[in-house]
């Protein structure tokens, strides 16, 4: 019995050691005889480029509940890229970096997608299954949990969500994942089939499928942002929430929760009368959807504001240093007349998290403090805060000071007239006529029982532009269409005011004036005018634009 016990114990110990060793890492490719002790790369330039992309991806994810893995470019030629779970470390081999450079203009997108793939292993806790299976080594459940099917699921999810993480960080969707995997296998001299890993043909098929799904998720993300920045009605804010919630089923980030909170606040503002909300809050740039519903809807608007506050709490839960969520929650608390807590969230949380050098945040905080002071019947203090905001270049300070003084706050109408006098289009397409006779490659998705999403890629257009249509019966049985026509990659045309791809933000505002509304994200900024939107990348230059119509 003792001998049998010892043999059994040793067998279980060996199996546990095997599973634990397996659970320590997930590699992009696998060479059984390769080195598992990689040396750092001596190429400082490549390390700097890769590190910069890696840091941007971590920031875009915005989940600081756990320290992100450290990152290093290494000289080994074994795994392409790899995450070591127990060491909380991700490595990228220089050889894999070089494979990315083979894709020319797409090389940065390829590198971002590759690094995001490894980060998703960390954020989605893919090391858990392997570690958990080691606890049941020698039992049927341990064998089941450790099978290849789990590896395929993890790799597929890392491809899919990694692609979207890269997109949310401002990189283009990388649609050549199957070609990348083929190039990687060739560069590493790997066979079609490697024991313990999906075959090359499987990896290529997975990459193609993931690329399609990433594209769909990115398009829904774009549509949600479009609705958020163009919305002027209760239905539009609700629709944008439906889209963001659809994304959250697969992917969580502080930005998504923050945007949902802002949208719920926008919707709540529909239930305030103009006399109840005279000022413009720093979470919005224009309150052009004021209504006359007033206090009779107090219960409805309070429920929406409480909902918004929860979303901001979720964002803060992911990243305790995410300043925008603190400021937005302070705005909600102000609307709920909880001024003491609002002041604390604005002054102590938002400002301290953003840092004193962040003039935009500092100016926004001054605006909100001015609103609070006015609501507490301290006009002199309110004026001082608005003056501070003006000195920091915050346009809301000037607007709200005029409200405080009882002065005329007109001027937005001039912007509407200025931008609306021009009929903009992309590739000469009339959007209303397009709905009567659509063309191009079509993608269709049902996002909810009352919301359908359609996308048409106009392959006959010089730049393969795309028309995005959201069909809604959310508010009533009447069908409403929201139409957006976005420029494609490499668009060479210009707007009616001569703005082309690569134009800076100042060029846009010089030609079109200050935007009616803007929306900031890790992906850049959207500038809204009457019938045209400009998408600025992280460098604050135009990366695409869209014309807007709806059938209401």
C-alpha cells in the first residue's frame, strides 16, 4: 500500500508539475526545442517602437485593477510572442517584429494587433484554465480542461478581442491576419502541424474569421460614437446605449462605461426644463436638447442620473485614476443637487487624478465649480470660477459667465448656418437616394429586437467608402434611419471647404468654425458640425470624415 501510495503521489506530482509549467505561458507559435530563456534584443529603436505601441494599448484598455505585464523585445527565435503568467511578463521576439514590417503601411497595425493578442491573454485571464486544471491533475476534469480545444478558444478570443483593443487604441483594423500567420510560420520554419498548437490552416482560418468579427465590432463602436456625438433626441441617446451595451457583452473598458454614463446623463437632461438647467456642463459642449418637461419627470430623470453614476463607478472600478469619470460623476451629482460630494469629486478626485498640468481638465473643473456656486446662490464666487476657466481657454467658462450675467448667449445658430450652407458628400453619393437603391457589399446585424445595423462597402467608389445605416423602431412603430457615409482609407478628395485627410484640427476650425459638439476618446476626437463629422486621430489630424442624414 505504501509503495502504491508513493507511486501514485509521484505520478500526481509529475502531472501537476507538467500542468503548472504549461500554465505559465501562452505563445503565439511553438518550437519544442527552442530556448525558454530569451535574451533582450540589442536593437534599441525596435524596443522603443514596440514599447510605445504596447503602452498605448495598455492605456486604451484602461483596466488598472492589476498591474499590466512588463514588456520586452528579445532576441530568441522560439515563440514569436509570449506571455509568462507567473512572471506577469510579455515578450516579443525581434524575428516576429520583422515579420510585421513586411506589411508596409500596415506594419504598425500588425504589430499593435500582435501585442494586443498577448495582452488579451492577460486581461481575459487565459492562464486560469491551465492553472485550474493543474489542481485536478490525474483526474478526468483535469485532462478535459487541458485539451487543445481550450487553447483554440483562447487563441481565437485573443485574436478577436486583441484586434478590437488595437482598434480602440487608434490603429486600423488589421485584415491580413491570415497572411501574417503564414509569413510567421514560414519565417520560423514551422510545419503545418505542431503538437500542442492549432495547425497553420486552422490559425489562418481563425485569423480570417476574427478579422471579420473585429471589423463588425469596430463598425458598431464607430456607429455608437457617431450617435453619441450627433444625438439630439431621447431615442438617439438610447440607441447609442444599445450599441455600447452590445460591445460590452464581449469587451469591457473604462471608456465604454464612461460613454454609457455620459449618454444616460444626456438622456436625463431631456427631462429638465430650460429654467432648471441654464448652464452648460463640462461633460457636454452644447445643451441644444433642452425640453419643457420639467420637474414632473423628476423620478424618471433621477433614475437615469443614478444609472449614469453607476456607469461612472464601473469605469472608476477599472481604473481608479481615470479622471474623466470622476468629473462626469461630479456633473451628475450636481444635477442631483448633492453639491458637497460633487465638489469633492471635481476638486479632489478629477483634478488630482488628471494633474495640475492638464489645462482642459482644470478648466472643466472650474466650470463645474462655478455652476455649483451659482446653484448655491454665490454669484461672485461663480463668476470667479468662470473667469478662471476662461483664462485656461475653456469656452464653456465664457458661455456660462454670460448665463450668470443674464447676457445674450446666442451664436451657436451662426455656426449651424455657416456649416449648413454647404452640401457635403462623399464620392458624390446622395444618402437619401442611396436608401432607395443601396449597392455594394453588405453586412447586416440585428443588435436588438428593435435595432438593425447595415453597412455597405462601395467597392465601385475610388476609395471603397462605406455607408452605415442604423434602423430603429425604438421610440415607436415608425421606422427611423440614421445614415452616415464615411470616407475610405486613402481618400484623396476634399470637403467643400478644402479639408483633406491629414489636415490638422486648427485647419478644420479655421474653415468650419468651432464644432457644435466634440467627443474625446482613446481613438482620438470627433468634431460635429451640422451635416459633417471629422474624425481626428491621436495626432489631432483628420483620419476620415463622414456626412450625416436621417429620415426623421
